[in-house]
C-alpha cells in the first residue's frame, strides 16, 4: 500500500519485452496491483516486441467487494489499445479471472499501448501478459 507521484514510471523487463507503467497513483493489496482514482489516464506500454505483428493480450484486474462499509472501489472504466476505440472494463472479484483479452498489433517500433481511463471509480491493473499470436510467450 504505497502512494507515489502519477508522473513516476515503473519498468518491468522479461526476456522478450519491457512493460512501463505511467500515471498510476498508488498500489493497494485489495486491488492486487496499481490503481488511480476517477478522472485519471494511466498507461501500460509493452515494448521490445516485433514491429507490426499481432499479439494476444490478457489483462487481469482484481478488486475486492469493498474495503469499508458503503465504499465500493470497483466499477466500469475504459480501456483504449493503441489509441483505438474504447473498450469498457469491469474489475473481477475473482483473483485468477481475466478482465479482458484480445488481439493487438504492435506499432512500427514494436509497442502496444494500453490506456486505462478512470471514469466513475478507481481503475486498476493487476497483471498483463502478451503472447505471440502464432504461439509462444512474449512477456508477462
């Protein structure tokens, strides 16, 4: 449970890819990851992938039923992938359940950008994994 500046960048690197998180204001155990409040724009950028290639993405967003009576931090928010149309996302109450998955194409530099937009409630991300569209692990 930590607060930090929303301009702080967190970088995680696997063998095949790098994940950078920017815009997130804090971590909480009840959301099992990074989160920010309503009105926030938060990025998760995966780089180091092959340019202009398709990848499967899987995103987990866990949220408990509430941390105090009458307060429920989970709800519907928005997700844009590579600047595309909005996808509406709702946090899961099951820790091992994916919130959303699909296919995204990297840009010419081998990046995929996930923009999480807090609309009505806290927006969070617990885990992101990327798999090569044609099989094989690209990073988690």
